[in-house]
C-alpha cells in the first residue's frame, strides 16, 4: 500500500512572510522600549522606566502571539536580524514622541497585513489580526495622552516632569 501524504498549507506564502516580518518588528519594539527604559532609569525617571520595562514585556508577548499563530497554522516562525535600538534621547518628551511615531509605524504595518488577508480571502488570519488593530488604537491613545500631559507640564519644567514620572510609575503598577 502506498501512503500519499499531502501537506495542506493553511496559509499563503505572502501572508506567512508578512507575519515573519511582523515578528521581527514586535521583537524590535520590545528591545527599543527596553533600551528606553534603561535610559529613563539612569536619567532619574524611575516611573517612566517601570512603564517602559513593562511595555517592553508586552511587545515580547505580541511577538509570541504571532509566533504561535503562525506555527499553529502550519507555517514556521523565523527570527530575523535586528537593528540596534537608539540608546540616547535629548529629553523624556522627545522619547515619547519617538514612541508615538514608532507605534504609528506598527499600526500601518498591522493594517497592511489585514489588507493582505482580505485580498487573499484568508479570513482566519484576518480575525486574528483584529486583536492587534484594537491593541494599536489603545497603544496610540495611551502615548498621545502621556504626550498631552507633558505638553501641559511644559518643556523643561522639572516639577511637571516629576509629577508625570510619578504618574507613569502608578500606571505601570496598576497594569497599564
Ligand atoms: Fe506591538 Fe506596540 O505594538
């Protein structure tokens, strides 16, 4: 008896590639926020450091979410080389502006994958990507709120920055 094994792939190659690239972007996000947390810790912003250490962990969870989904769908997650994250910032405010810019880049990337899933009629992956679309809305809103507070505190006003740093510490402790 001849057993013919046909491997049925659940996922199109172009979607698998897009997810592999997203895994790289989430891993880079995790390292970027880890490096930012280090900068905050040595520059007198313990609250912002706690917030960013936690955010770095969340990005690692996003990376793992993509990895498990791809493997479960008979694809294979691959890790790609990463660029060195920026390690120095002129101010806390400019760091958070960089975070917003980065999150907008991630949102655009997620939306691009979603568009691809619709084009390929891969509704299972489209449904999975929905979670990330909502997550990106939350993340961008959170960073915008922090930046608004920093603008209200005014550039270079140490008392205002001190209070915002305290608030970020409370946010990190309460699970935001
Ligand atoms: Fe996983 Fe902040 O994007």
